[in-house]
C-alpha cells in the first residue's frame, strides 16, 4: 500500500490544456473516487498516474518515490479497465495467472496467489471455466483478480462497472467495497456516476474542466458543497438550484435546497403544481413546477400520495439552504 501525491500536474495536447496545474493527495489505504462529467480530465489524470500518459509538467509520487518518468510496470500499480480484456481461449485461472507467468513467478507461488484471489472474489467454482461461460459481473471479478495477484501498492479503476446492467452495478459496488475492506489497499476509481462515488469512496474528488472543484468525504460534499457545480452534481435526485430571488437575496445568485429538505405546508412560501410523481415505495419523488421559479424536485415519505396536476405549497428548511454567490462559490448564511 502507498499514498499518491500529485504536484503541479499539467497536461496539454497541442495548444489545448486539459489539466492546468493540479495538486492532489491520495492517502494510503483510501478509496478515492475521481468523479465528473465526460471531458473533465479524470481519465487523463488516472492514465498519468498509471504511466500511460506523461504529464506536461509536474510530479507524481507513489509511496514517497518519484515515478513521474517511470514505466507503468515499475510503479507498483495495477489497472482495471472498462473492458474486461480477458483471453477467451484461457480459463479463469489462466487469465488471472497470466501476468504472473509472464513475470516468471514460480508455479507454486502462482497457484497460491490465484487461489487467494479466487477466494476473495468468490471465484473458486469458476476457475476452470472460459470467459464466455461467465456473466458480466463474474468477468469483471476475473479482471480484478488479475490485478490482485500482482500485489500492487495502488489499484486503479477506469469506469469498471459501466458495461454492466443496473442490478449488476449495484452488486459489484458492494463487492468492490468489501474488497477494499478486506485487503485495505489504496484504490483510485474513475467514474461519471455520482452514486458510485457516494457509495464507494471515503474521499471524493469532483472535477470540472480539468480543475478540482472540491475534495472531501461523501457526506461533506453532500452537506457542504463548495460550489454551485458540486451542489448540482452530487446527490440523487440532484439539489434544486433556484434564483436568489426565491429567498429575496440580491447578493445570492443561487439558492440550493435538497429535495428531502422541502415540505408541503398549507402556508408554504412557494406555490407549485405536481407534473410527474414517482412512487418508489419508501420514497415518493415529485417533479413540480413552482410559480416564477421553474422546476423543483421534492422527496417525500412513501406513504404520501400525490397526483399529477395537484396544486400545493412548499416550504424549505431554512437551516438546510445552500447559498452560492455570483462567482458560483459557496456563501455562508451570515454573508
């Protein structure tokens, strides 16, 4: 295991700068998720840590060692890609074992490492099967097993769940979290899915246009987003972002309120009409049109029944309002 330190990282492609002067600390043993929309630079950053791209400027240290110019094989990392990249003619055991054979690891040690990886990933019953006989989730576990047997200091994941259906993604999120708990390795994970970020990470790095918008624990970002962008990106359903006039503040560009912090009250300050209502069991999600303010999403207890077209009044919890200035950055309520 090792920490990862990025200092002054800049990456340009010709005249285009995709990452300008970025600094980031990934603690030893953390599960750090890089999240942001397509084109924000998160995969490029991961590839530079892996040694698949070279930074234009700046330095990369893994476990205290400068690896800025080191080959990928000399960095103590292992990478799991979006595609499984398994050899279809080999068994699961042979796929997991492949890199060790190339490295001429003795047969007995190879067998022991494969057995341990299979145990961790619940693949013991599949070691003699070919990839074509496995589900998508099982194939992804094989790809992860191929990384585990190398005993890397840092695991790198580049959107590894994006090819799976919704049910398998949920299952694999649980399995990745359990994997991190069991082996305690440093993991850096790239995704555009903020739900994956919230459920997997102990440190989230939100990126936009090559910049880091905010770094912190999941609930820190959820409860105190540093910018209008983070507020709108983290959370599902996302935070409502309304014009400052919604709370009669000229110095406020945006007032944010999460869907669960809105309540239906007979004397509520915002009049609204329900457009679409989703009954999810434990929750009811209502998408509403508020007079003069636009669309508002409300999360209500599941037993509350609303119908499309119903008119009502909403009140926000004052203590849970998030204020953002004209520069898009967070303001305190006393501002």
